[in-house]
């Protein structure tokens, strides 16, 4: 009753002309007092002892409560979030699924676009234009934007739409299928808005996550959630052929959001949206950490492709000492590729990696990151635990393409 009285009485008193005098007493006219009695506000005299600043602060606090950190975050990076429209030509050889003799009739051959040759109908190659759509974020003032590789894959034409209404063509200067990242350069001199890049290594589970993009062609869509998990390995999602540790979020990410940014509460880009789970378990979204994306983007801009160092081992976490207990640090080697750098260095299955370059290793993801950061062709020291003994081996990471026959 007191809460509702406080919310309803103060605005009404100010509107009715009630005004505090210098002595701190409320000088209401008898007419105002009569209205108060008529509405049953018997506690009206008790309000007269409140300072004037308390009554006048109510509208200001109400205005502040309407402000949102999400609006401020989106205002900072939103102008740099773009829509990508792609086109590519798809060619088909002919018609399948029909009985062979069905197309022997000349009338049917003409109907299906076939022409007779040697007594048999053969399909005339056909082509159609396939259109796609995705999102991206401009990260450099010279017109460079990050998006997903699957958004621009085999695209013959890329049109980029900005929130301010401008449209520009774009050129794909590099893409990396292994991390699903691509860099597009905008044609024209700009000026181009840019989004500030954050530090994904400083993210914590439970922090705010803001997804911005163009799902289903709905431009400038903003959704809010939290960081649900960090370093979610893509293999846990049943996806092969990728090399990613992802940020998991419950911020709604839908088709068309691919390539758009995941922002923190400060409006900084901390991830590039890439995956969403559909069907059972829907509501799980995943983003590529921006620190990884920044490194890949730099390589794509400078060399047109990204390097992926590899030593040829399969890893898993160290089993807990007791059921349900904490997972010890390190990574267990579960497989060694014959002829790989790991095999030449003498690594064996069931060895436990405990350190790389003198730094302790928390788990398999940390091993991959350390090798990625080290690069190709330089010696790297790896600390192992084999049974009860410890040893250090030297290994030289190689480019992944060389381990897979140049693929």
C-alpha cells in the first residue's frame, strides 16, 4: 500500500500545484487537501516532511531506468554490422529420377528441354542463379569486413548493405574453411564505420552477450543473452573438418545471423556468430572467439590464406582421479599420425602433455592454441609425463596441408 501510494501521490501532488516551502512544510491549498481526503489518502500529512529534492527526483530516476546498456552497446558497433547478399551460378547436367525409356518420345524430349541424339534424349546443361544472405562486421576503416566462409563460398557476386542505406559491391580477398572465416573488401573509398574489437580471452561465463545481425533478412536485429560456455570444441557438436573452440551463448542466433558480431556489454566485438542448433536443443548459439578471428583475418589479408600448424596427434582431457572429481590439467595423447612431427619426436599414445614452451597446459584446447600461436617451421619444446617419468621433447609443427597430402 505504501509503495503504490508513493508512486501515485508524488506526481499528482506536483501536478496539483503542491509546493514545499522553505520550512519543509507542504503548503497545499484546502482544495487540494479536500481532493486528498476524497481519494482516501489519509497519510497525506506525513508527506509534508519530505525534502523538496526527493519529490523532484522521481521523474529523473524514472528516465534513467529506461536507459539500456544494450542500446548503448549497439549504438557503438551497430553502424558497422552489414548485410551480405551473394549470387552464384549453379549448373545441372540434366534430369534424373525418370525412367530411361520415358524420354524416348520426341514430344517429351522437347517438353523437358532435351534434344534427340543417336536415338536417345540427352539433357542440355542448365544453369540457375542461387542467392544467399548473411551478415558481417566492418573491422577496418579501409573497408575490410569479417564474415563466415560458408556465407561467401563460391560466390560470384557480393553486395554489401550498410545500416545507413548505402550499398557497395565487395570482393572476397580470402577465406578459410577450417575456421569458417572470410574477409571481404568493400569497393569504394568510404568512409566506412568500424566496430571496436574486444578481447575474447577475458570473457567469463555468465557475462552479457548481444548478437547483432540480419536473420531471415530482417536487418539490424538485436538479441540478448549470456555467455553460456567458453572453449566449446566443435567436435563436441558432431562437426568434423573444422578446427574451432567456440563461445556458446543463449542469445538468439538464427539463419542469416551467420557472420554477424557477438558483442559484450561495452559494445565490443568478442565473437563472430557461426552456428545455431535447430530441432531438439534449439536455442544454443555459437560464435568464433574474436582473438582467433583477428589472427585468421590478418593472415587472409596479408597472404590470401591462413596457416594451420599441426603436429599430428589426437588429444583428450586427463581423466579425473575420482568419479565426479575435478579434471587434472594436461592433455592425453590418444592417437599419433604415422610420419608426423609428433611421431618423429617420439611421442606415444597415453603420454600426457603437461607443458608447452615451459608453460603448463590446462587441457587439449590449450595445446591447440599454443601450437597455432607458435607457427610452422620453428622448434617447440613439449613437456610430457610418461607413466611416472617426465621428459621433454622437441617438435617442429608442419602445415596441415602437408600432413593431408596438400589438401
